[in-house]
């Protein structure tokens, strides 16, 4: 298990990742284009697969529905739709998905 620490401009981020087992897919959300680019580059250097970048909470929810990433990196303070909006919409999607899955007759 790797513990990695880096400064992404306005936030110090600690990530614990086990890269040996599988490829981790993620999306990056921030209203600052430069931060999303630099943060995405850092994540890719660490071995993560950045599927897409978004620039507000609404895009976070849309990208989650489209890509179903393992991880979401989001800023909270963004104009228009903030990070809390995205988190709430993603939680609604996950709850609906889990409810539908539990009603399924297929067992895996």
C-alpha cells in the first residue's frame, strides 16, 4: 500500500492506494481548468486512470453516471453547482442503483 502526499495549489492531499491489484478509474472535478489538468497529470503519474474532468457539481453527477468511476476527486467551493450538489446527486444515483440491484432476481 502506498501513501502519497502532494500539494495541489490550494489543498494538501493524501491518497492511500494499492496499485498492484487493479487499475483505479477516477474523475476530477474543479472549476479551475489548470487545477484539473495538473491534478489529473499527477494522478496519472501515480498510476490512476483519469476518465474525465468536470468543472462543477452538475458535471460531476453527469460524469459519474456516464463512467461509474472508482474514485471522485471534487472541489467543494465552485460557482453555479458546488461540490455538495454533485455529491448529493451521486448519492441519489447510488441509492437508486443499489435499490434496483437488491430487487434483482440475479445473484452474483
